[in-house]
C-alpha cells in the first residue's frame, strides 16, 4: 500500500507501507526501472509514472510485456534445472522488486548474489 506524505509546495512524495524501516521517501512522479519491470510482470508495486513509461514501452515495442513475463518464466525454469546439474552459485543481475520469485526463493539452500543499479529495488 502506498501512502502520501508531505504537503505544501513540496514535490509529491510517498512512502510504502513499512517504509520507516527503509527511511527513504519515494518521488512518485519519477519512474523507476524496478517498478516498471514489476508492472510489466503484473505486480502491484508501481505508481502512475511507472505505468505510463511501461505503456510507452509497449507502444514502441508491442508485446514487450509478454517478453518480460517469458524472461522471468525462463528464470523460474532454469534455476531448478541448474541446481539439479550441480550449480550452486548464482548471480542475479537487476533482481527487481519483491513481487516476483527471486533466485534465492527458487534455489533453496544456496545464497545467490544480487546486483542492483536501482535504489528503489533495495527496498
């Protein structure tokens, strides 16, 4: 759940529920790659600015949302397959937000490394 914070002439800011643990306000007018990706996957962690960018991407690249979902489905199939092949080290680049099953949820018992370039994804 998103709740507004602030007022006056300040930029519209929001804090996600439980964000006091994170301590970082989010500018809802600035899109985020991780939230755009979440929206394209059908998740609910996005703002209007993120959805507008996602819509523009889909308009420029028809069925891009399908590509994103199929890409994530590949990860869900590949990780268990790699585990059965004896692979125990994983590096997940651009892991995104929490609405999708992450590598560590698929590869129980191993500790993958995550690389994120989006500060919103650290929340």
